[in-house]
C-alpha cells in the first residue's frame, strides 16, 4: 500500500508540472534572449502560426569579443538626406548623422550612421547603421 501511495504521489506531481510544453528562451547574450522571446511570443512575433510552433531560436553568429569595439563618432552637420526603401512601399528619410571609426586587428574602419528624420520619442536616441 505504501508503494502505491508513493507511486500515486509521483504521478500526481509529474502531471501537475506546468513547465512541460514550455520551451526555454535560448540565447548567448541578453540581446539574443530578448529577440528570441519576442519571436517566440505569439503577440509580438512576426512569424506565421505554423512557423511559431516549431520556432526555437534565431540563428546568430558566435559572439566574438574582438568585434566589440569602442568607436569615435564624428558628427556630420548639414549632411544630405538619404531616402531608404523598405520592404513595403514606404520610403524612410534619414539624415547622415556621423561617421564612426574604430580598429579591429590593427586595421582602421569607418562606417556611416544615420538618424531618422522623423524623430519621435522612441527614436530620438537611436541611430541606424545599414549593412
């Protein structure tokens, strides 16, 4: 009888486990975990229902510390505007905000960064680096 009670307790415990069926959000950094959580959540995911069911993680390149750089920003006031097409019929207007320069493996690199011309409360502190 004691064995039967223990067995019933184990079955009850296992059947009440609410974490079953819930997959852990994966990622090697806080950013990867956050973006994977966004894709996994049906209310925020751009994925179709059929794709959402089998989604586990986005593919990321391995994190390599040498690509974490400190860059110098040179602002470019009065620079021309750039019109970027989007994946929809919409075109967004950006101003050339500046040039960032940095070094990797003793080589110098420069990239142009942009700021959305239609600055909003959520985009005012964000810059755009197209690649």
